[in-house]
């Protein structure tokens, strides 16, 4: 597969994908382009820096000159770069639109000029919006309800338009909720694990009956690699896991994995636009040979152990993005006058 550019490759899913690529004999080089915002840092790549195949470039996908230079040296692009936290998008919608929409456009323009061999754009099931019943196929209408999901839906459509209009060999993947080691603690599973391991209470939104499909990050990376290698340009591929859970049931599994009980959970008012249920039909990616392999309870146990072993990665956490070490301590943060994550 020669040379692959992975944008957002120091983030949670992107870094797991990079590690996977580096193990492949037919991959010559992997270049990570990452701006190292709060959710991505070099520590996520850890031992990957040992590999002579890995190159790292700190930069933003909105930097057209840098993107052009990098894309010209690569044969494939996999775009993970995105702002991805729903609650944050309520207050910073412009940042989400800039990165997720305009940044994707910059990448696609460069890919078109280069004549790239394959462009995989990584997206989310949230673009389909809530489904009280049934499952969304790839042809289901896009009905996002929050700024984050709307920005991803827009970027998906732009990516697909570059295939239709210019022939750029674009594939789009849409995954369900990911979890696993090294996820940023703003997300629900590492946040709950962090609080429980720190002896602090967790808060559950509403009645806890919102339903999500859960997908181990390694399973998602398996699906994305299959699409990169064998997907049909112009197609969308839903990538799901084997476990649908209400948030209350998920909390019960996390409590069990952490050796905690319901006395450490309190209920709070539901957040705005909290979609009741996401559900996808992922039969198309099965045709490429995809099967989720990670059992949810085993995956959670592994994830909890990772956070036990890496207390510096629990919430709340701050970091030096340039370091290959994890977060700076809260005490050091206070010395620098930083009071809010």
C-alpha cells in the first residue's frame, strides 16, 4: 500500500489505526498529521515512534500549503481529524464547522490535485439522528440533531461529492460508539471509569434509557482497514459492534468492572438534544469480511485495567501536547494558572 497519510493520527481511534498499519508488511510509510489539540497527543502513539516507518507532522488540516505538500508525498489518505465531542459543540460550533467541514474540503482538494489512490473519510452514526425503531442503512436520510453531527454529515456529503464530481476515490465509514484504552476522559466510558477509580461519584443523564451500539476501537480499525483496502469508491460503510446497551445497562457493566456499586451513581437532568437511540445496519461491511471480535465485558475489563495502570490519563487531566508522556499534573496546571479543562 506504499505511503499512507493519517490525519488526526494522534487521537484515540487514529492512533490505534496507525499502530495497526505499522504492523503491515505492504505499508512503506505512515505519516501522522495532527494539530495536537486537547484530545490528541504523542503519548497515544507511544511505542509507534520506534518504527522507522512512522513520520510525525504537527499541523492543522486547515493549512492548505502543508496539506498539499504532505498529500503529494502519499498514495492514500485516511481522515480521522475532527472535533468530536457533542457537548463541546454546543458552545464551540464554529470550531467544529471549521475543522470538520472546511478541513475536510482542504484535504479533498489536495487529494484531487494529487490523484490519490484512495481517500477514506471517517465519520459517525450520529449523522443519521435518532431512530426510535429499526436500523439505518447507508442510504438512510441524514438527520443530525446537534452541531457536531451536522458538521460530520456535511463533511460526509462533501467527501462523496468529490467522488461524484471529480472522481476522487472516496469511501466514507460511519461507526457506532467507540471505547477502549487511551480514550480521552471527556467520553462517557473513560469518564465513568476515571471517577470510580478515583473514588468519586458518576452522574447518569435522565433515566439512563438512551440506547447506543458499542464498538471496541480495534474492531472499528479492522473495519476501516478493510474499507481502505477493498471498499468501493463512492460508497459509505457503516461499522457497528455487537452490543446495544442503554446508558443505565452500560453503567452497570462499568460498575462491575471497577468493583463499584450503584451507591456511587447519581441521576442528573438530561442534556439537551440527547438522541434516544442510534442504530445502524452494517451488513454492507460484512461483505468485505468484517466481524466485530471483541466481547464487551472483556473489552471493558481491559479498558478499566488500562486506566488503573495510567492514573495520569483519568479525568480531570491536562497535558503538554508536545510530550510523548501523558498529561501534566493538576498541580503543575495550577502553577501555570490553568483552572479549566
